[in-house]
C-alpha cells in the first residue's frame, strides 16, 4: 500500500511539474490581442467601469494582473500580482481581463503554446475611460473636463456626480 501511495505521489508531482513547464514566459512568437496592443488598450478603456465606491472616494491606482493565454488563445487564470490597494479596483481589473476575447496564441517551434502574460491596468479619475462611461454628456460633463485640465479633481467629480444624478443608470456603471 505504501508503494502504491509513493508511486501516485510521484506521478502527481511529475504531472504538475510537466504542466508548469508547458506554460512559457517568453516564446518565439508572443501572444497578441486581436488587432495588437493599441486595440487591447481601447478594449480596456471601453470595458472598464470605474467602481462607484472608488469614484466617490477619488481613489485610483494600478493593478498588475498575470494571466495565461493558452494554446487556443483563451485568457485563463487571471490573478492579481500587485493590488491597487482598493479591492473594488482589483475586482474590476480582473473582470475586464476575464472578459477579453480570444488572442492569437503564442508559438514555439511553430506550435501554439500557453504563455504567461503580465498586464498593468491603471485607474485614474482623469483618464478618458472614466469620462467615457458617462452615457449622457451634458453641460456638467463638459465642464468637468475643463476642471480636470486645471487639476481640479474634486470640482470635476462634483460636476460628474450631477450628471449621474440626472441619469441614475450611469451611476451604476461607474
């Protein structure tokens, strides 16, 4: 019985080791988001919904996420490598990465392989994706952009909140 347990333990350990070796860090051809890096950034900008609690507290930060682009191009196993220090930002970054479409997989020796990929996602209140998530851009929205140009974040936030109050469904998205 002990011999069978030792054999099973060795087999399980070997399979785990082999699987971890199948995920590359660098390959001859790295994985690519459909359309390239610029399209990936546009996808992130359009997909991010700034969490309301972070918006209300004027919180920002950068979340570093590590994930695998498997040999089929599917994004799997996203994990936070470095937190923004605010859980709602971390959760939103994970949600966006998990919703990515299939990538062109990485290749090694002309064969598709799984590859680790690291991605920083920044959250700042004056970035376009925050402002773009307000659906009905009224005079408060336009004035908030001017406030941001002079680094008046609190004034911009107050104006954006007025816009959201007029359009309550937008507040849920932010």
